[in-house]
């Protein structure tokens, strides 16, 4: 399992890391958390993503990159069944979570979402005290044990405890943008998930807040599996172990759909991609 | 030149409304204020103007108001929650439901009176009782409450719902713990405005027989009269004394109605969240 | 800290059947059914006795007869006096409400500064919140004597006082809906006209009002509908004499006043007089329903254009 190293800062450091970096065969030795098999998601018949297959591995950070409109958000929302909330959405294909069909007939989306948490692009804390934000998940799920301890533990993991420990009763909206996002991460952690999905978690934040979130991700991946959607290639290069590049394809009737182009260890995607489309995107020729 | 005349016409249009309002308030207060005393508020009605009071009517109005809130808020908010959070809006029956509510909001109040006469008083055999009055007023303002509650619920950003769902909350948990608390000020404003309107209604209550001589305190299943109906009765009595009594009763009614309106508007302004 | 998720066994995702959720969905659906039941109730309450009525009285006589005297011997069931009475009062009301309401709306939307608007709009809401019985009182005890004082020969009960007061009551209805429609017109349209050198009068009348027209007309239709359905003002001030007259200075009886006056007495159930309540009620309902449908279509049209 790759260790959590500090992200490289200089080109020299990056070169060193590349030479000693693992390849995809090494990653595949890890446990498979999600097995995505030929998944197509359509809204009212129009496929947003088509025939995507890949495996997500445990305790890694996997990034999903690509130009806008390639279905990255749609894809990530499959994992915690958030697309269920959209009546016109249909999903074909299979996603297995630790070997179990995520969309099986007896599967309860509530159970799914407790194990697979999500952090959204724009921080969305509840308009309630900080404490109640973090405590919301354990309360609705009736988790046993001390609520205070859970809240503190979650806030510590999200590197927010020291900032807020004296003002837990203050409204969450009084926090800064970066703090709000870390609160949302704490909120997600409080229900003790297995996986954390992040849909462009830092795109609404300033660079300093962004780098704090990225440091946090490095810490979290020891205990959680993280899947992150980002339109920021440098961010993917900084944090992700594996990267999946999506692009837009034309469908038979002239529409657009997202497809998986290449999926490999991050350094390979960015320095030596196999597909020309990937190369065009990461070198900035388009997208 | 034309512009100045036009502006004058616009100001005149505004003036018509406000001057009338001013004249109305002046007329009512000048005739009614002298009679606004304990006897009016605590006395029983009588065929003699010097002795008449409106206590049963005021009590009935207050009781109906309480019943109204108890009925209309659960049903109205429940319907709004159903339409906004649970219903699939593509289905024809849900669309029909929405159209139906919009139509009911515009039906004249006397038609609700006819409904009450046909079903509650005679059909269900309730008779001309206070409970029937409260029920008819509930049906009358229900569409307005539903519409106000829907707007308040819709104003809650979907990002909050998504955040709650993503944590593993069920639909009802999301509604009860996040959506309703956030929508509460808007719902309360709508309910209070509906109450204010209902308490001023006369026609439906006349139709279900509230225009009677009620020299006793009203009970739930007994005959009753309400403040607007009492006022109407006094207007119809011959003589200036009863007209003055009517004016005094109007002051009380206006006091109730305008206070409720003011509370609702204060609530709206204070809690208007900018999402 | 130890990884809690890894320590916990990944158990099967059993679907915990949640009876609570189902029960709640059922209860909410029942709430929604109340409004459906209301409509069905109104329709049944009106139709049944009305159909009975029209078995005894020919619908042609009803619609074309000019005498309304259900209690006379022989009885006359021509509804036209009531229709004309309603029309007269409505016409007077609209003659007041439409120009004043539209003028107020134009002022609020195009001329008034925000502070002035902030004061005037709540003031209009006060006008809108006054119970109709109060307006009826005002029409009878203030307006009628006032009209006589300035030389207009009105009867004690007359359609003119009722109509005028009803018109003032409806000013907020016209004003608020028209103002909403005008506020919905994008500023870009106004700016374009101002940039070409137009003054406020021209911008208001040539740009904004035409752009907001369907919303404005919707407000007129809504005001008409409310005037037709209004009861207390006419019951108190217009009279309960169903004379066929186009002159508002006479006493008139509207459909609503007839229903209220008859429904309040002790009318024997099943008598022909009792059934007249429902026949007239049905007529009233149909008229207001049609107008409401028209108003809704118009509102939808202006919303589509700009939102």
C-alpha cells in the first residue's frame, strides 16, 4: 500500500517520486472497494455517461478528471445512490461494493449512504450550530455511544476541532468557506463511513483553504477510501494515487456522452499517457 | 406637460385608495370609540342598544381562530410537504392536485358557505354549530395556506437536502429535521395571514346559520355567532345606536385583524433568510 | 486514530423495511386529499339540488326571464335581474379599481423611490386586509349619504355606493398583481428606452405596460372575478330587491346577496326556494370559474415570457 508522502513541491522532487512510484500493477494488489462494470447513466434517455468500467482500490485517493460535461459528477453520484433522488435518472450496468451489488433489489440507499459519504462542491452546512451539524448524522442513524465524543472525534479528524472547540453552539454559517468545507467533511466522517466521495471539494475555496483540504485528504486516506472529482489537474497530480480521465464522445444520434478514456496511476496519466485524448487534455491543448 | 399630467393621474390613483382608507377609519373611530367600553366587550347581546354587548361573538371568534389554526396548519403543511417532497411532479394526478388547489383559492367565499350548508349543517347533521363554522373557514383558507407553505418549503435550498440525504437520512428525517425548521417562518407568516382573513369572513358563517340571537357563551357544538356576523346584525338593526355599536364592534374586529397582519409581516421581515 | 470502518465488518446491506416512512407518506397523501374532497363537495353540493331545480324550472326560462320572484304566486325564476345586478355593481367597481389600481401599480413600479415603495406597499396591504363587512358598513353609512349630499339621487340601498367601495377594496388586487408583472419586465428593456431619450411616461406606457400586458390583464380579470363573488358589501349596501335595472342609483340585488339573504333564513329544505340557492350558486360558480381559468392562463403566459 503506498504510504502517504508529502506532495512533491519541486520538479526534482517530482522526478524522484516518479522513478520510485508504483505502477498500476502495484495498485491492483490492494483490495477492491468498487467494481464498476459497464455502467451507463441516462437522464430521460440521454446517456450522460456510457459504458464505464473501472475498479476503485482501498485506502487510495482516486481522482476523476476531464472537461466539463463529461459526466464526472453524474459518475461519482452513482456510488452513493444520490442519482436515485432524480426521478428521470436511469442506471444500467453494475457497481459492486466489496462484492455486493450496490443497486441490488434489497439494498437500502440509506445504508449505502451511511457507508459512502459525500462532500459537495459548494460547502453546504446546515443553518444550525456547528455541533448540530456534525451530530446530525449520528442522530438520524441512531448511533450508540456518546454523541459529544463522536462530534469531537470527527472534528479532530477534519482538522477543525481546535478552531471551533470553544464555539460549538455558534451557527455554522459564521465559519469561513474553508472552515465550512472542513465542517462538511467532519459531518461526513461522524457517521463512520468507509468511503468518502468528494465532488470538486475545493473549487469554491481560496488557495490556502484548498491546500489545507488537500493535506487533510492525505491524512484521511490512511483510514478511508477517497474518490475525488476535480477539474483542477494540478490538484489531481498533487493528491491522487490513481487518476481516471473522462472525455466527451458523440453518441449514435448525435448527442454527447461521457466515456472513460484512460485509468492509471496518476504520474503516468500526467507524464506518459497512453491515449492521445488524455495527452491533449493534460497538456492543455483542449478542455 | 403631458408627463406632469400623467404623474398627477398616478398620484391621484394612489390617493383614491388611501383617502378612502382614511375616511373609513375616521368614520368608524369617531362613531364607535365612545362605545368601546367594558360593556361591549363583556356584555351579552340584547335588543336594546344601551345594553348590548358582543362577548359571545368575540369568544366565538377567538375559539374559531384557535380551532382554525389547529386544523389548517397540519393539513395545509402536510399537503405542501406531499407536493414538494414526496410527489412525482410528472404524474397527472399530482398536476391535477396543484391545479385544483389554485382553483379553490379563487372560489368566492359564499360558495364555501353553500358547501357548509349542504354538507356540514344538514348533510353531516352537525347543525349550526361552532365546529361547523371552524371547519368551513378551514376549507376556505386551506388553499392559501398550502400555497404559502409550498413557497416557504421551495425556498429552502436543495443543497441542504442533498447534504442531509448524503448522510443517510430518510426522506421524512430530511423534511422534519432540516426542511421544515428552515421553512418555519414562511409557514407561520402564511398561517397568520390566513387566520386574519378567516376571522373577518362573514358570508360563509351566515350561510351556516351564525346569524342568531346568542345570549350565552358559545360551546363547540352549540349555536354561535361570530364578531363579523354580530356586526352585520347590528348594521341591519334600525336606529343610529345600533349603527354606532356596529362601529365599535368594527374597531374590535379591525384591531384583531390588523394586529395579526402586523405580526405576520414582522415575522416575515425578521426571519427572511437570504440564502 | 484507528480506522473505525475497517474494524467494523462490512455487513450485508439489508433493506430495513421502514413502516414509519410508509405511514407518513400515507398521512401526507390524506392531507392532500382534503382539497380534492373539498372540490368534489362543492360540485356535488351545487349540482344535485341545481339539477333538481332545473327539472322543475326550464333552464331557458331561468336564463332569459326578467323577473325574479321565487316566492310569489305565480313564482318567476328569471335570473336576469340578479345577473344584471351583479353586472352593474361589478362595472362600477371595475371603473374604480382598474384605473386606480393600474395607476398605483405604475407609480409603485416605475416612479416611486425604494423608500417610498417600502412605505406604500404595506399601506396597500392594510387596505387589502380590511374585512368586507367593514366596507359594507362604510358604503351604507358614509358613502350613500355623501353621494346624496353632493346631489346624486341614490336610493338608500343602491348599486353605486356598493360598487364604488368595492372598487376601492379591489385596488390592491389590481395593483399588486400588475406591479408584479411590471417588476418582472427586465431592466434592459427600460434602459434601452431611456438611452434613446424617452421620459418616464413614455417608458411606462410604451415599454413596460405592453411588456407586462398579460399579467396586467390577468389582474383585471381577477378583480372582476372577485367583484362578482363578493357578498357582504352588496348584501349590506346594494339591497335585496331583485329589480331589473341598469341604473346603479337604484337598489339592485346580486347573485351573492340573494344567496346570502335566502340561505340565512329558515328555508324549508327541499322547497323550490331552497333549491334556488343552489341554482344561483351554480351560476355564480361557473362564471367565476371561467374567469379564474382565463386569469391563470394569462399569468402563465407572462411568466413564461420572462422567467
